[in-house]
């Protein structure tokens, strides 16, 4: 396994929530919970950084409306009076639709020339696994995070520690040996990242992730 940098050149701004580590992205694409054949992993900690923006521009706001309930639904029968004209139907007024209908969600969309990751692993196999992935990040169906090209090259960073000695991904405090006065937050540091059992006090660098 070698040190490498993976780059996704972008056509559209990307929306990210959290560090978006390379190992987590590979797990999602390959639909499996173990990618230690592609990325070096020591006691559950993958040597793979979070996504880093290349030549970023100021963030822009992206808003989406999600309809959480249909206009008419029998679930409201106990709280809404029957329609005067159709006693067998339930009519939800504008106020009810505002309270429990459409929901407005806001995101920060991040314009950048590219996104890159640093890692230790099998660079060629990682590129092969991702080369046909057309979108990354959140709200892909809306066109955000469109990738023009994927590329990989030899790197200098192992995926854990940056050029300034900063953490490139959440690392448990007891496993961080590189010093520095980095923020400490509770975060998921190993897969499955959704499991509360895999959360711990970690050092992070909000500028890097």
C-alpha cells in the first residue's frame, strides 16, 4: 500500500455533511462495510482523510422543499373536521400543510474546482472503484457534486495527519500522538459511522473537514 491523493474534479458545487471520509465513500459505492483491502486500516481506524476542497469559493445557499404529507390523508381524521361537501374525505387546510406538510431544508453548497482525499492504500484499485461515479455528496439528484473526472497520484500524507500536523479526519484522542491544540468533539471515527457505539471523543480540524 502507498500514500496517494485522489482528486475529483467538479462541474457543480458540492454539498457535504460531516467529514465525508474516503473509506466511507468507498463503502457506500461498493455497498460493503469493509474496504481494508483498498485502504489501510489499523484497529478500525482507516488511513483515509475527509474530503478537502481545492480552490474553494464562498459558499452559496441551496434550499429544497420536501412534502412530508399529502394534501389529503386519513391519518388526520381525529384532528381535522370532515369536509363539508365530502363527508367521506378529509381536507387539510393551508395552515395544516404549513405545520405538518411541506418542509424547507437549507444547505450550504460549496463551489470548488475539485475535491481531494489523502490516504494510504491501493491507489489504482480505489480509482477503478470510483472512476464511473458521476456525483458525490448530498443532493446528488438535484445536480450537486457532479464529477467531471477522477484522478490519482502519489501523495505525501497518510490520510490521518496533514502538513501542519493537523488531523485530516476524526481520530480518537487516545490514539492521536501528533500533539497540537486541536478541538475535541464527540464523533464517529470508525464504521459503521451511524452506530452510536463507534462514537468517541476525537481530535478534529474543522478547517480540514
